[in-house]
C-alpha cells in the first residue's frame, strides 16, 4: 500500500505542469504598474514586480495575462472577458496556479 501511494505521487508530480518559476507564470494574471509596450514596462504578479513587454501598448492599471516568460521578462496581453472564463486545463496543457 505504501509503495503504491508513493509511486502514484511520483508519477503525478512528473506529469504535472510547473507551478513555480517563470514557466509557472504562464496563464497567470496581474496588473500593469508602468505602461507596457514592445520596449518594455512593469507588471505586478503574485506579489512580485516583473519586467514585461507586449506587442500592443497597455496602460498603467490594466489587468493582463502572461503568455510567455523568457529571461525574467514576461510577455503579456490585456485581459479580456474571455480570459475570465475557466478553461479545461487539458485544452492547452497548462494549469493555472491559484493562491
């Protein structure tokens, strides 16, 4: 019984999506602290300030969703009403981390 429980937990951990670091931020939401555009800006996500960039300019105070994380810089997009609808995690292979 012990072996079966431990094996199940190990397998589950191996196949779960990352919930920490840059990869764990994909799909998370935050707020723009300093205007974000292609040149950069600042966002606040999970109690931390991050450098961010966006294809389209996003003004201060807007809600954003993280689409990519590379070298401590997040790529974000403005949050829309469709982003508020819960998705099936199997749909995109990502799990949103909630606190």
